[in-house]
C-alpha cells in the first residue's frame, strides 16, 4: 500500500479541519461573550436580530462541528498507526508521547486561557483509542454505533421525562452565576478571571461530562479511524455515490431534527434531540458535501487558505482562544456580555480572515505550524523545519 498521501487527500482533510475550526470559533465566541453555563442563550437575548442569529447558529453550527473535529482526530491517529505498522514500528510509544503532550497543552489551555478546552478531553479519550486502532474498521464502526446508540436512547428517554416536569428551559437560569460571571470576566483582572475560570472548569470537567464524552466524542473518533482504514477520502472519486447518499441523508435528516426545537421553542425534549442526535447527523452531511466538493480541482485551489489554517489546526485553535481572551476579558478590551450575536459573527469573520492570512504567510517559510513543530519535536525528537 502506498503510504504517501495524495495531494487531494491532504487538501480535503485540511479543508475539513479548517472549516471545522471556523465552526468551533463561532460556538466558542458565544461562551466567551455570554454566561452560557448559567443561563440559556435564548433567555439572555432580547433583540429580534440576535434571536434570529441564535436560531441560525443552533441549526447550522451548534453541536455539528465537534463531531467533525473528533472524527478528524481519529482519522489522523489511525493514519499514523498504519504508517508505523508498515514501517515495522510500535505506535503505542509514539502515540502515548503525542497524547501526553496534547494533554499538557490542553490542561494549560483550560486552566489559563479557556475553560471550554477540548484538547484535554481528546487526549484522555485518545489513550483509550490507541488500543482500538488495531481493530478491523468494521469493529471500530460497530463499537461507535453501539456507544452512540446507547447515548441517543438514553438522551431521548431522559429529555422526554424532564420535559414532563420542566416545561421551560428558562427554569435553569442561575441569576447569581450570571452576575458573578459578568463581574469577573468583564471587570476582573487576571486573578479574578482565573478563579472564575476554575469555577467554570469545575462544571466543565464534572463526572457527567466525562461520561458524556465517552458516549458522544469517542464514537466519532472511532468512525474517523474506520474511515481512515477504508480510505474513504482517498477513494472519494470511486465512492461518489456513497458520499452523495450520505450528503442527502445527513443534510435533510440533520436539519429536520435540529429544526424541531423551533416548533416548540421551550421544549427541553426537542432541544436535546436536536443537539445530541440531529447535530452529528448533520455533521455527516457537511463532511460528505465537502468531500464531494474537494473532488473539483478549482475548489481545491480557491480553498488553499482554509487548508493552510487546517494544516496548523492546533495552532489555529489555540490562537483563537488567545485572541478571544484579549477581546472579551477584563485584562483586555473587556467586551464580555456587551456584543450582539451579529457583532460576534463579524468578529468571527475577522479573526478567521486574519488566521487564514497568517497561515498562508507562515507556510511560505515553514513546513509546520509553530505548535505542531513543537509537538513533533517532543514526540520524535526532530528539530524545527523551515
């Protein structure tokens, strides 16, 4: 088997990473600007334009990009595993080093920059994934299906029961928590913000979160690993019919399920169904559409900047958090809670545009992103490559 990846495969994978990072940026901007741990975003918004923007974000973005990023994580890890196997090397040692470094970066990111960090979760789940990479792809897909099936069934039942007792999601509002968040993040200094971040982090890293991650993130890592073994992106040209069917089903069913909440806006049941089941299905539609578009030569050409950002995905992700911290927290511009969703969307476009330009310039001089180069150096003992 030829190990060297094709240009199309590299371009499509990086395009998927780059687009997923824009989706993650849109979602993270909400948490950087609003106390979403303590109040439903819908309850915090008043202006009709904001409510309309929230609807679009909920339907098209919320919950549909973390499965994509998780799938790409599994895809990449499986590729590295396959390469090590062909070279007759054990991947467990190298993989453990890579994940240990990712865990360290994630913890630093979570404690000192952004409580909503995903790197720590990916690293922890990645250690378990290492031992599942040796399985045949059909078994990886089977395990993923079972885990996601258990999650879907459990969520459906729990949200239905909850909807019988709680008719309005606004009942979850923590007024004191909202006030405390605004006081700390908008007006506080480094110390006040650090302790508020610890408080939010304790909610983020609860036992329930880890249980949820096992059933909602690990399955998509396994799907990505299985797709990597089947070389679904490399073989996209010969599998166009499969990708087309997945695109139609994913987009139509995903959008339908995510729209349910707007038939009954206060329904906890519909909200849960849309986010836990509808969002990942929509992800399948997005991935399929991008893979199909990636077969068109001119699409590969005009999306080079997005591919560049995806090529340094770890650097891009961390850079987004640093920029948002400066914009919204008290030690920077203190914009926390002040901006409308429309303004946040414009900010997202500006941040992403800057990152695209930065990525293109960076790769004129270097082969890897700065954090990626450090990651490789720690894992393989290789020096920074220009």
